C-alpha cells in the first residue's frame, strides 16, 4: 500500500483539553478516571436507591467542558446549538483544530478533503431533549433530527468547513474511529480525495453518572481497567474525541507538511459467525485482520516493537487478543517478549466510538517522543495469557523506545467492535524532515480572531507555545500562521527576529513590535507611489539586495543592461565597499546616475511587492517615478524604459550643477518617448527642462 502520512491531529480526552496535556498524562501514568461523590451523583439526578446498591460503580472518564460550544464562531444560532448533540458540536470544533494543526486554513482549502467519522449512541436526545417538550416543539422535529442523528456527523463538518471530498459517517461500535481511519486511507489511495479527516467522538449525557456492575459483562466492578492483569474484570466507560488529518506521503513530503507518523498498512474485517456469540471476540478474525495489515504494510512483524491493544481488561477478551496477536506475528524469528503491549483504556477508560483514534493518537505521540508510556494497573500477568511463549510483554512503566537495528520504529494499533468488525493499523515513525531553507532575518507573525477577547487568548496561547517549543524555525511558524489559519476581522501582527523575541513581544504587548487592528476587508486596495529625484542615497535597498533573491536578481538584470549606457556598474554606486562610500556618493549625486539608480530600485521594489501578492490598483509617480509606473503598467518594456531613463539622465546632466535647458527639435524628443506619452511644444522647439515635469525633481 502507498504510505499515508498523518499530517495533523487534534483531540480532547479525560483531564486533557489538548494533545500536549494528553501526552503529559500518558507518560506520567495519570489515571484520568473521575470518581464521583454521592452528592454529585444525587445532584445529577441519580436515583437514591441506585446509590445504595453495592454494585453501583461511581466512576467514568469525563471530557471536561463538553457542554461548552462557540455557536457564533460556526454561524449557528443559540437554538441550533441548544438542540444539537454535544458529540456533533465537539467533533466540529476538533475537526477545525485538526486542520489548523496540519497547517491548512479551514474553509479555504483548495484540495479535495474527505471526512470519515462516527459517534456513540446519542444519549443527549434521550436525557435532555425528549424530557423538554417545549424545546422540542420550538425547534421542530425535522431540525431536531438534523441536529442529532448520527447520519449528519461527517456531512455537517464538510458543510461548515467547506470540504468537498466524501463525507461518510461510519458506525461499527467500539472500532468505529479506527475503521474510519482505514476507510479514509482507502479513499486517498483510490484518489477519491487529496486529504482526509478521520476520527470519532463519544460523550455521555448525563455527564455525571456511574454504572451498575453486572458479573461477566464488559464493565469493571471497581472502576479500574486492568488490561492483561490477573485481576482484570472489565473496563470503565470514558468520553473523548480525536481527529487525524491524512495525506498521501509523497505529496505531504513534497508540500513540506509536518509528518507526525506514517500509516504503512491498514485493514478491516469481521469475525463472521464462527465464535461463541455475537458480542464475543474471535482469535481467527483478529489474527486475520492483523496479518492483512502487515501484508499491506509490507513489513516483517518482527520489526514491530509496540502494539496499542484493544485491551478492555475483560476476562475473555484479553487472552483472545494476545492469542490472536501471537498467531499474526507468527514465528517472529523465535524471539520472545520483544514487542511491548499497552492499552490507553487503563488511563482514560473505553471511549467506545472514539476508542480506536485515542489509541492511534497515543501511539503517534509515542513515536514522535520515542517513549513508551505505561499501561496502568498491571502487576501480575493474566494466567490465561501465555506471555512466556509470545513476542509480547506488557509495558507497565515509562520506557525509552529503542530502535530495532537500522530500521524505523514501528507499531500496531488494534480496535475491535462488538459485532465483530475488527481494525488494525501499522504505523511507522516519520522520515526525518528536510532541513529548513534560508529565510529572512526578521519575520512577521500573524494572528486573527472573530473577537478582541479571542484575539488576546490566541496571542497568549501563541506566546506560551513559542516559549515551550524549542527548535522551531521562525520562518516556518510565520508561514503557517499566515497561510494555515483562517482570516478574521480582529488581526494582530508581531515583527520579530526570533521565536523568543516574538513570545516576549506578545507577553509584553510591545507597541513597537505588536500591532492590532480591526479590519473588515480581506483585499485592501493598494496604490504604488514612486518618488522623483532628490530621494536617492547610497545604499538604498541594500538590505533587500542582500536578503531578497528576487530583488537582487532584478537589480542585477537592470545593472547589466545599463552598464554599457552608463559606463559604470550601477551596483558599485548603490552598494559600494566601505572605502568607496564617499566616491559613490559623489557619483550618485550626478543626474546621469541618479535617475537610473532611482528607477532601478523603485522598479525592483515594486516587482518584489507584486510577487509577494501585493498588487496595485493604481500607480502614481513624480518625475522619474512616472517612468517606473509606466513600465510596470506595460506602457513600455523594461529594456526601453532603461534606455530612455539613461538617455534622459545624460541629457539633463550639467557639469558643476545648476539647471539645464537644452533646446531640442520636437522630433528628437518624441524619439526618446514611447508613443503613449506626449510632450508640449512651446514656441517652436520642444524644451526638456528641470521643471515642470517631466523634470528631475
């Protein structure tokens, strides 16, 4: 299979509002499961009789602030937001963040972008809307259906973010989000889209609630998931959302995207009926999907040194999963215990439709940081699992992720759904990024938001990010902020030579480096104005000549054309060596050199602006500046303009200074000017003089 790059990620998980906090919790071994007090549960409406039941377990992995939503940002009315499933709201926000993480501005992506995603059972409509008939009556049944049905999860993202690739909602129970990743990969391979968002979301309503333990079922009696441990009796429910942005690897590298990791192979299948029951797992089904992913990846299983397991911690599921992995890995060269095994469910709970993408993002972060985070609550191996004769060991402590030989680090991620739809992905660490090319010594960092308060928060967040992240290239950061973010009316620019300087300017709100404006327009009209003689000085444009290749190229071209006409290389006058400064100043003071020098610098500067995308709607020039405007407007070619300016300066030159009034026949003057320009005859022969225009001033 053609490799697929993960170029962007976003997610929110229990006690983790972003992926930085998620990774900190993972590597720190934080158990993010919440234990509710009886007072909290009673306030949330839990029946007092249920609270007295000894089998009632007061735990859940809770997604903080899942009820919060910026409806105005997405163009939704308060009523629309009120009736919408929180899963739809949170997934929409996370999809936006994932695209920004990838460096692409949501709403303005030229590429064909697909969306593949799924959500858990909508408990919001049951617990909140159907118990509020007034809200349902005001909203109307049809609008309530659009705001809550699973069918509209992916297509709402496509609509709100203007994504024109396939929008497909996927539902395979617990394996939903990893199946979404596999289907997104297939769409990319089939060229159905150029980029794809894939993921899932799971949010429960009411937010504060526990569950009634039932022996032999999937949920744990003590609120802990002890995957692969002898005490394992089940998992615990959790909430979360995760989205990855996918792109064909070759194109991602060509576009210089940041590649977090590479998907080498991905497969899905179903167990069929050859198992003990509909909800039971199957060794053969799981082994087959893992082996299929290995085959698609074209890798030897012996090179895979970590597997993020489904790992629900159930008495039946864990032994079957390790048996299936052992079968899929085959002989593995006779090696034992070389592949670490873990389950994110031990720390955040079972996220149902978002479980697979939670494990995928965990593994990508582990590849990036080259560390294996601990799988929690493991002390004694499950005696029904034959670890001694398998390639696997449970990774119970934070460990460095050692490389196997000279090859890249590789990992597998599994997700198995009730009903038998299995998914497995083979990941590989990203190739080393190409070194950053040369850049300008000073960068302009841009920010935009819909409100002033949001702009302040964005500025503070950017400053904190720049303080925390070392090794970033300032030019790369500036580029992403400028082209990879949506444009809003509240705008801020920061001018700085380094990330440290930019962070400090944002923190101190330095008025010399930070400028904020409210600007409704996107394309402001621009007028170029070109000065006349008198504005020249030695070294004008020197910084641009030394730092901007295009400016230097144009100046070099003009200087080469002018050299035989002027008898001097104009660059030696504009940009002399230190010991030649005085002589260059004297030479630049002569009209024969002044006018060509001004023309060349003004013309090169204007061309540079235009190639940066700053296109004038009008141009205005004074004296020699008129010729620059005429040339840029296409009235004359650059070669003609240079010849005209050189001759004009020569004719106006007066030894020892003073004004020049040279009587010339009108025919000779017209010969110097393009046909589109005119002169006025005054009492016979035309006179070209210092004033009025077109004179040297």
